[in-house]
């Protein structure tokens, strides 16, 4: 009941946009993400060294932008497969000397299907073979017409190496997000999506959560898939300890019972017992689904067969174990 879709919170207040960088391999996604990270002066101040937690925030003219720092399509695909709408805007990187390539087309199709607006960053403008007009020409073949060609698609020529165009790119992101009037309600219990997670030798399961609505706090009990726990500690993208994280903010958290998968949704429960019950329920429903698939019969039917003495319970348990 709590895990309803993350629809816009019309009673909410303004929240920052969440941005994903996509594009063909080697077109400069990682370089661009790194270059953008460096535009934030706070991240270069002492004690505020940006950590890799899978998402980071930058300030642009008093506006905060949240970037998912996981280039490539896997994260996006995993999140979409789970029905999580995590991105407000996609920056589609196209190398000016290479043009539209298969993974560019794939990204365009993902964005169209998910109805996520795209801003095109025509990258590697410093290169001799850079040809932004060719990129725009190729874009039209996919129904994307650049603004200066009479369409509505924002194209910004940039170079992740020389940093040319980065400011304009970020300004365009801010402008676009303002027009989207993104909202969330910081007074609610938090919910959102797992960006990435891993097992840390000393600290146990560590997960980066992106809060999409509400405010996540240390001490909150959450469940995510078959995992649950009480948040023991929280860190921001600068590695600093924080007590809470509001809408559109990423937070690295400690305290989960297990490592969740990226793209999974998390929800705050009223207490740890409830969180555990939710996680257990999820685990049970997964078990039932597996069982049903491998036996082509529902668990209910099996239980009644047991009661009627047709099947020995032990046989079933053995079978279930064998078939996972
Ligand atoms: P990704 O696979 O999309 O993440 O691409 P990378 O960021 O790893 O970049 C691929 C290659 O292109 C690397 O060798 C980068 O140094 C280079 N590259 C990225 N951006 C630029 C740029 O703006 N100008 C030039 N000349 N090279 C770039």
C-alpha cells in the first residue's frame, strides 16, 4: 500500500532535478560526469572531497542538480525494468566526431519510452573532426530536431576536455528543470530507489539511496525488496556524516540486513518490526512464485494436496530445495 508510484507530489515544494548521462561507449559520458563534478567549488574545498557513491550533487547559480554517476545503460535499464522512474532529464552525449551510433539510438528509444526529456551534449568539440551539424542532421532522422534548426531539442556543443560549453549545458538543465516544476513533500516518510549497493568488509551492506519523496533520517526503518534495516549512519556525496536527506538527495546508508539490488525501491516503515515483516513478505512471495513456476501448481493447491494426504510434505520441501 505504501509503495505506490512516485507520482509528482502536487502538495509538495520544489525539488532538484535528477539527471542521468547516457550515450554511446567512448563518446565521453564518464569524462563529462567528471568535468561537471569539478564545476562544484564545494567539492574541492578541504574535507569535502567527492566520494564515488553512485550519485552526486552540484550547485549551479543557487540551484542544486543531482547526477546519477553510473554511466551506461544498465542502471537505467534495471531501474526501468523495476518500474522505477528515477530520472527527470537525460543528457545524451554524442561525440561530434563520431555522430549517432547504436547505443545513442538505444538511449533515445529508452528516453522516448520512459518519456524523459533529453538535452543533447555534442561532445569532443575540441577535436579536429568535430562536426556538430552532422550530429544534428542525424538526430533529425530519429525525430529530434535541434532548436536552431526549428525544433525543440536543446543541443549544446561541449568539450569535457577543454570544459567549453559546460556552463551553458548546466544552465540548460536548470532551465528545463524549472519548466518541469518538479515537486516533492519533505515532510513525508521517505521513499526512493537504490542507486548502487555493495558489501563492505568492515561496515556490512552499504547502499546509496536516492530519496525521491519525503525525508530520510538516521534511525528510520526501511525495507527494500527482501532486505530491511534501521539506518545506523548516513553520508552525503562528500563523505560527510549527515542526519537526514531530503527529496532528490543521494545518501549512502549503513544498517541494512543484506545488499539490495540497484533499481529496487525503498520505503520507510513505522518501525523495524514492520520493515522486517515487509521484507519477509516479499521474500515469501518470491519463494511462492519460484515454487509455482517450477511445479506449475500454486502453493495453495499443494497445501491442500498435503492435507488430503496425496503428497508428502517432506517430498515437497526436498523438491523445493533442489529447484531453488
Ligand atoms: P564513455 O565510455 O562514454 O564513458 O567515454 P569516456 O569518458 O571514457 O571517454 C572516452 C574517450 O574519449 C577517452 O579517451 C576520453 O579521454 C575521450 N574524451 C572524452 N571527452 C572528450 C573531449 O571532450 N575531447 C576529447 N578530445 N576527448 C574526449
